[in-house]
C-alpha cells in the first residue's frame, strides 16, 4: 500500500512537472495509441505538429490573437452572491459560456483548425454530441476557409436541433449517424472511419481530451487557458478557491480548468459525471465512478462495458456527457487521488439549472448544471468555503430538452 502511494505521488509530480504524457503517450498506465496501421502516418504527423508547431512563436502569436479578438478571451470570472447566500458559500463562475459560440469548445476548435492549416490539411472532420464542438469546429473552419464535415448521432441531432442549424449556417456539412447508439460514441466511430479513408488530406478535429496520443495532450494544452485565467482572476478577486468543480464527459473543460490548480494540493478538485436516472449500466454516463479500464477510440482509459466486454449505451439528460469513456488524464488523476469524481443525477442537474437561472440570471448548459449540483452538495457539508465552478457553456442549446421538463422548485412556480 505504501509503495502504491509513493508511486502515485511520483506520477502526480511527473504530471505537474510536464513529464506526462511520456514519449509513448502514456499518463501512467492510461493513454497510448491504439489505432489502425493506416492511421499511424497521420498520427505521427500530428505528433510532430504538436511537438514543433504548437509551441512555436508564430503559431502562439496567431492563436493568442484569435483567442483575444475572435473568441473573446479572457472570459469573465463572475461572483454569484445570491447562490452563495443560499448555499452558505462564496461562489464564483468561470464563464466559458461567454466565449464565442457559447462554450469552452471554441478554444480547442480554433487551436486545432490553425494546426490543421499549418499541417496542410485539405478538409476537416469532427464529431459532436451536444453540438457545441460541432459549432466550434464549423466556426473555426469558416474563419480559416477549411471545408468541414461534422458527424453527429441521430439522437443528438434531434435533441440539439438549434446547434444543427447553426453548424449548417456556418458552412459545415452535418452527417446524422444512424448506427450504434446514435449518440456521441457512434459519431466518433464515423469520424474515425472518415479519417481512415483519407489520412493524408483530412484532419480529424477531435472535441474532447480523448483519442490516441497526442490528442489528449493537445486538447489539454488548448483548454488549459481556462485554468490559467481562472487562477489569476481568483487571486485578483481576493484569493484562490477552496474547491474547484467541473462537469466530466470526455473531460475537456474539466482538464482545462483543473490543470492550473494541480500543484495547489490544498485546493480540492471535483469532476462531476452524469448520474443519469439510475445505477445500472445504460442508465448513466458515470465512467470513472462505475467503469473499468479498457480501450476505446484509440486510448486505454476507464470505460463502461459489460461482463462480455461490450461497450454499453449510456444515458444523460445532457448530450455532451452522454459518452461511455473519459480522457486518460482524468483516469490518472482518479488513480493518484488528486481529483475526486462524483455524480449528479438528471434530476439534480435540472434543479441546479433552474436555481442558477432564478438566483443569478444565468442559463447554464445542462452539462455545466451537473457541476453546479456537485458544488451545492459539497457546500452543504463545508459551510463558508470559497468555490469555483466551471461554467462550461450556456443553455440556449438545451431549450428543446428543457421544454419537456417542468421547472423545479427553485423559487419558480412550476404551474406557471
């Protein structure tokens, strides 16, 4: 047990020091490259781009300019005093919902689109669940003049109709995926098939901190701007938080906000997964809380599968969390104990969304509402603490879903 603790501490130290992932793309036991031989040339070219192009002065200058003048960074840090009064806490939001296109996804979208252009790609393919990454990819490709195809599960096309229309208006071709579970997992499968068919001319712009190396590293580096800004903003506003909360599906917004706080060992970090409507397989998307290690979409991480090894369909009221895997860096952070991963049910997320609307005049995405629910639960047992919540996106996209549910008792008349 002592040896495990020492090994875990060494892994965390290596991660904080920037030594993970290692040269094999591993975050400790997780990560790696599990892809067909036909894709290795494209994957290796991307690895070289991440190594050589991403840190270059020219690329960083162009990316910073786009983030400032097009995306709208830095995004605001917003105090939430009325919510804090209800919770007996000092509550703050990192407002990625105020970024261009309405979510954190644009940070990664424009960064990878610039990289695709630098690598000479002729077209871009992407996948999306809630539609926010699809919108971000479509917008970034429109900005740079790159053709874009977005794969989206048929279920998500129906429940995220406003974003489907936005993608089309931004010039992307949206392909509804009717195979498999018809949600995010199936969309990723189809995007990878497209990439395999033309690995030289096509760039796969992946939306979360998943996939074969170097994607988990690349997405983390592009989303880490969230945590860097939030840390500086919290210090300017009076001090660092006692706890940081973010929702976790694949995990891009969470890894983005957590990364700047990993070395602050006295700050508690919480990733909130989708508890759905029950604890049985197929009723939730709580990959870390209920999953087991395995390989999916090019990396070894925690997954939801049955005793026969079959990946299971998942459920969440939020399309963006409806995925049976999670990024390998999150699996490592769970293993070493640096981040606590908990769940929030559909009902808890819906109630948290309504309370945030009523108390603060902010409509969060259903994904972000899971983080709100987890933070409220923690605050009840830790009165008077300072809490930072990653507001990963805005809830306009969720209105077709929300219209099916009565408003909860958050000071709102349900009968209205």
